[in-house]
């Protein structure tokens, strides 16, 4: 698998870096997902906005349209409750509107609870593992036929520092991100035969998001970068300039 010679966080995209591409972003209503979806549209992509809160998705949609960027689509889906037919309906919708898929960003995640394993609620554990690991697995599986229709497709999973090194009290979130790293590596090897598909992980790092505030309530948010400040790495890995880069776990900052 090819290693990148560019540090993704230093990437400086051309204004049309993603022109003509079709990219699906999960968790697109807020935070990093919103910022990345906006940046993808700004750089020429048609974005499928997926999230559970319709009003937030509509707000992103309106901003993109008002800016004069390619018109996006909206896919409302609650990943905690979605079943098989919901995923197939999503794939059919993307195929009907766009005909293919060039990028799939698995951004949506849930933190769960910060507690010792001994006290971790089993129901919360199951839900975190489902949203953070099982849902991306199912969505990727269902979307692969559309990704194979692309001349240059990128699948990008969201990892974490605690998905590379376990840390006390991070429980299901940490375990789910370790699983995400493994899923990405396995899929990267399995898709090597398809030279048009690449698979990578991205660790957003310390970013001013609602999830970060919940995990570190005593942290000064002004010491953190805002989501729009870290999107360069996402644009690089979702765009054609990273063609051939696969099986890597990279940092956004």
C-alpha cells in the first residue's frame, strides 16, 4: 500500500479540487461533519448530507445553495435505529440522484460514557459499538457497488488517539475506534484488487466539538482548533490528489 508523501494537514487544495465528485458525509449536521461537507461543496463536490436531525441538515443545505456551490442532497437517518432496508434505500437514493459515489466519510460517532469497565453500562456499550463500528461497516458494504462505479473512490473512517492507544475510562468509544482501525486496514487489503478504491482512517485530534467538550469538561475550548480549521486533511484524503494512498491512519492536525 502506498504511503502519502504529503502531510494531509498541510494540504492546500485548488479551488476546484473536488469538482465533479459525489461525497457522502455522515454526521453532516454539525461539528466536523458539517465543516467537511461545506468544504467539499466549496471545492466543487456534490455532497449527500446524512444525519439524524433534519433541521440541522436543512441549515447546511441552505448555506451550500446560497453560496452557489453544487446542490447537495439530504438523507435523514438515525444510525442508532437504522435497519437494513434503511441502508439500501439510502444507496438507491444516491444511485438515482448521482449514479455513483466517489467519497464516503464515516464521521458520525457517539462518545458513550466515561467510566471504568467495571461500571460501564452494557446498553450504552452496545449502542456505542453499533453507531461507531457496526453502522459504518453496514453502510460501507451497501455502498461498495456505487463506489466501484467511480474512477477514483475514497472511503474515509474516523479514528481517534484512543483508537491507537487504549486509555482508562474511555471504554466502548476507545474499543470501537480500535475496531475502526482494523476495519479500515482489512478493507484496504480486500480492495487492493480494485485500483480505483482506497481506504484510510483519519484522526481529527483536539477539535472544538460537542463531543470533545463532553469528554473534557474542564478544558478551555479556546485552546482548540475549530472544525473548519482542520478540513484540509479531509479534502486531501477525499479528493484525487491522494489517489493511490490506502491502508493508512493519518492525522488532521
